[in-house]
């Protein structure tokens, strides 16, 4: 907290508007910022923006126009608190400093347990841009939180706050945490960008991602971004941690590594087709010493043939993402993920356990029914049993004890609906979820828990999505937001969450929760898992 106070004080002399145009910044993406970009992108399709890879690089948003958005908003280029030194016709030796204080103060009342809960989070986000081609960014947040029952149960059982790392239990029952992310980014030209840092990535055009989401904790990475013609190619190498043997000590965290490739092709201004692949492998364990595998450094190789060539037992996965923009107000999008793919077994339709696939379909409708500021979205996600799992738990598709893709793991069907109306400084929004999840029953591993080895499956055939103890989760969240200072995302929120959980073993729980808050936070925090 001392760090955040110092940085907030430091920004006071730097209130101004910069005229420079940094190329190497990462643009923070939360649900509200994404809606702003979608409104611009769907109504003004282009070859330059590849909307499914986040965070966006600032050079791909140079054409972003405020005139496309009919309400006040947090500026995408984030120049609210900034100052440029040595600005002039000579590009060299220009230094631009940007600072944003982060405040996330929230109170709420958990009606089922009749108790008040609160979140007190503070910090700062700071950037240093040099000559428009180099950016150093650092974000530090921390605080003390208590949660309503439906979230607190997960924190208690895992010892982790989703997306933020380890939770430290205080004597009063609250949780303390701290989280630091950042990156160094260099763009020598408009084609290439190189980054090293600790942060998250997200792949997809939807609210969820079946390929890679920002649900888990941030992790160290080195990445390369290349933009050539209508193609954007991203490759990054990640260092992650496995929690399967975690006993509370730092030594019990095991290293795991991943390499990711994402090729995005804007075939037309309104049509994108993208290909994803990755491989995850474990580090040192009790049987062997292993670090980053040099076989996976090749930035263009296909990993499935590479695995076969080296006799690898590692965990690789492939996927597709596609979107089409229609009528300047509609985007249709889809994803497919294949953790295993054997066409003979799929065609046989016998429910082979290793038919590990998932699908996503969705639609975004901006200025719906010609009402400016009205946005609607529908999304469907389905993932078969045992997807994202591996024979070695350390090589499953997770990081820091949390899923790298969908927070429900596997073996589920999910329906999502969103509606929001935004006008100038206020917004009314609704989010609804209905999911059917096949939970393990009677001690059997039926494919939902990605932290179990698939070697413990009860049979080879006869598996189907949502098998097991069917748990039905329904959640609705209605929220009113007032943007007091839109340029720095300072807003007031009040909302109501109604959550219902019911399964086939006669378990049923209703969880009503009302909340209010004052925030400038720019991160995506999830409450629906």
C-alpha cells in the first residue's frame, strides 16, 4: 500500500494531455473497455485490428476514433494523467509518463449468511514510454477482502483468490493479497513487437474463452507479435506453476511451462479466421530434472508432429476462432478446441473418453434495434468430459491452481446473456448465466475436475457431456454504474446478484447478494464461476 500512495502523489504534477502516439503499449481489457472497442470495430471494420487476441497492442488501435462512441468512456489510449518531456518535431529523446491510481472499494450484504462483506483494494498503474517505440509498465495492487458465500467457499477450499494469487487469512476472517504485474515492450518497426513481463493473455471474441482466458493468475512470459499484411502472428513462452502438491510452502510449488502460437487472418474486413496451438509440460518432479524444453522454442512449428518426432508425453492442444461482422452492428463468433482428435472414434459416436473437444457460439449486437448505446450479447459454451486434463496432473491446462480456459473446467453446457444501455455518464447492465455441469459422483472421476488424472476414469466408452451428478447453476447480476470521471474510469456502482445452485443429490442453495462500490480498476474480475 505504501507503493500505491507514493505513486498516486507523484501523478499530481503530470496532469496534461499528450500528443505523442506510443506503439508498444498493451491496452487493458475488461468487459466495459471491450464493449467500447467492439462498438468501434463492428461499426468500422478494418484489416488492421485482430479483435480476438488480448491485450491489444496500441499500434493496432491507432485508428480508434472517439466519434464512433456516443458516450463518455475510459480513453483507450489512456492519456488522462500523463506528461511528455522534450516534445517537439524531433522524435528522439521523448519521454511520456502515464499514471492511473487504482481504487476498488466495495461493500455488500450477503443475505443468506446475514453478514456484510467488503473489498478494500488500492494500487497504481504506471507507464513510461520512450520515443514511442519502448514501453515499461507496472501495475501493483493489494488489499483486504471478504466475500459472499458463493465466492468465499472457493477461496477457503483452494487458498487462492481467482485471478489474483494466494489468499492470506487474517485473524478477523478476511483475506489479504498483493499482486504485481508489468512488462517491457519494444516495437522496432510497425511489423514486430517484443515483450517480456508478467501478465495475462486472452484469446477469443466472447466473454469466455475455450482456448486461453484471463481467469487464472498472471505468469511470466516472453512474447513476439508480428503484423504482416492481413496477418497477425503471436508466439509467447510462459513459465507457470502447478499447485497439485501445494502444502503452504513456496517449495511445494512445481514449475510448468507452456508455448503458445496464435495465427490470426483477416480474410476480409469483416471476416476473421484464426488458428491456435499450444503445448504444456511439467518441470522438475521427483523422477526427473527438467526445465524449458528447447524443442518448443521454434516459433512456427506445429506441435503435434513435433511431439511425435521427439517421443514427447507432453500436453498439446489445438483450436480455431472465427468471427464475422454484419450490417455494421452485428458480430457472430465461434470457437472450437481439440485436446484430442481421432476422427474414427468421433465418427463411431460411442462416447470415447478421449474425444476431448469444446465449442463456443455467440453474437454481439451493438446499437440494438437502432437504439444508440444498447448492446446485447448471447453466448453458448460446451466442453466434453476430460478436456484440458492429462495423465500427469502437473501437465493439465491450468496455472496457479486455476483453469487456463473456462473456469468450470470441463463436462458442462453453459448459456450466457448480456444486455447494457449506456448513455453519457451512466450505464444499466444485466448479466445472466445458466449452466449444467456434470460433477463427479460416488468417488468416480467423470471428467469435470481438470485437476484429476484422466488415468482414473472409470471406463473407456459411454461418456457424454454433463454426465455424473448434474449441477444446475443460475446467476443473474443487474448493475447501475455512474461514471463520475469517465476519463480515469472513476465510477460508482450498485448491483444485485441472485445465484441458485441445485443438483441431483438434493443439494440446493439460494445466494442473494447486494453490493455497492467506488472504483477506478481496469482489470477483469469474475463473479460467475
